[in-house]
C-alpha cells in the first residue's frame, strides 16, 4: 500500500483508509510470519534509528523488523553523533539521506522531527516525541482489532496523564470511528489543539472522573504518570489513588473490556498487578504487535 505522506510524525498525515489499511496489513504480516512466511520486501534497504531517549520495545522491534524484511537497521544515540556538538538537524538530515532509505527518531522536542523530515529526502518516522507516539497506536489499534474484531463504534477510556500516547490514541480514534473518554486530573488534560482537531471526527469526552470514563468502555488504557520528558516523582501525588486502574475501576467497564498499556509500566501506581497481570490485560500482545505494525509501516513508506 502506497501512502500519500512521506513521513509519519503524528498519524494526522494518514487518511482513515490508509490508517485502517495499515492495521489490516499488520495483521496479515503477523499471520504470515506465524506460518513461517517472511517476504524480503526491504532487501538491501536500510533504516537509521536515532535515540535521544531510552527505549526497549521501539528499538528492538524496528531492528528485528528490518532484519525480517531483508534489510538492515543502524542504531545511533544522538550523544554519539555530531548533533551533540552542535551540528544542525538540517545538515544531519541531508547527510543521513545519502546513506539510508528511512530515518526513525525518538526525540524530546517534536519540532526537531518536523525539521528533520523537512530536510531529509527519505521518510522520517516518529519513534516517540514529547507530544506524540504514532507507532504505539498502530500496534494498539491492531491489537484492538484482533481482540474485538472491529474498531468502529468501540469506546476507549483513557485514565491518567493526557500525554504523548494519549494524543496519538486520540488521532487513531478519530481515524477509525472510536469514541474516547479521557479522565485526567486538572492540569493534565491532553493538548487543546489535539482535542479540537480530533473532536471534528469523533466523540472525545474530557472528564476528571475515571468512573465516568470507564462506563460502557470496551478498552481501558493508562500510561505512566511520569514520562521520560517530565520525570518527576512528585507528579504521582496528583494521580493517586483516584487515577489508578485497579480491579474496581475495571469492573465499571464492559464485562469483556480489555486493558492496555504501552509499557514500561509502574505496577501499583497507574495500574495494579491484579489488572496488568490479570485475564483482561493484552499488554504482551500490544508489545509484540509493535513488530508487525512497524513492518507494515516500513513497507508502506519505503517500498510502497
Ligand atoms: N512503548 C514503548 O515505546 O516502549 P519503549 O520505550 O521501550 O520503546
Ligand atoms: N509516555 C511515555 C511512553 C513511553 C513509551 C513516555 O513518553 O515516556
């Protein structure tokens, strides 16, 4: 599937058809891999990965994904690059474009990705910024489709911090006709502009009451209270005990609701062990699906 966009920075670049198409390709790629079929669609292609922040899932799933597709992935820490000595993003983008077929970057400031993608002649993928995490949502919506058999018409309850993952989930919901109810403490709501944009396409409800958010929900999602870019233990006080996903809160959702978390998780903070390690949790499917959905994305952006 050829995408209209050169880059994937937020998900807003995709049409609903392209987003849903990527989810379906991801499921197909996964099924084929389980049968031992792995097409070398990116033979001799390379991916450069730049990390300003730590990562387990993103780094490993992109690297393994490129390998399975017959290509090669090169991992760079921004500290080891001339970027750390002041070389501009513009010059870095132009230089790297001469070596590689695609760049994936995990950064602090989302604007850096915008500059990188403007000056790179190859596709640029956001591997998480302070503002968005689109690759996570491709995997999450793939997981929801596998578990629920559909996307349109479902309800997601987001409980906790209205952060980067929440923003991308709002775009994913807008693209697939899912409604979202987002429960956050005051001052931790998602970005106003993301709310405005996604509300044009689907129902987005903001509340400070998690019990309202989970009512009739098919999917309950949370994330850490302290992201890499705002790592401050004092934040926990603003969230606990009200915004913890525990068995009692899960019982307020639909009986067959699933629990999701992008990981890494802090047990007994945003989620109890009874939930994340319990029967409704799909977090390991979610983590595995990063591999399959990113392969679908890489193929679409590089191979077309
Ligand atoms: N969910 C996620 O992006 O995990 P990593 O930070 O380990 O890449
Ligand atoms: N919100 C988290 C997600 C980690 C994958 C962070 O930005 O640190």
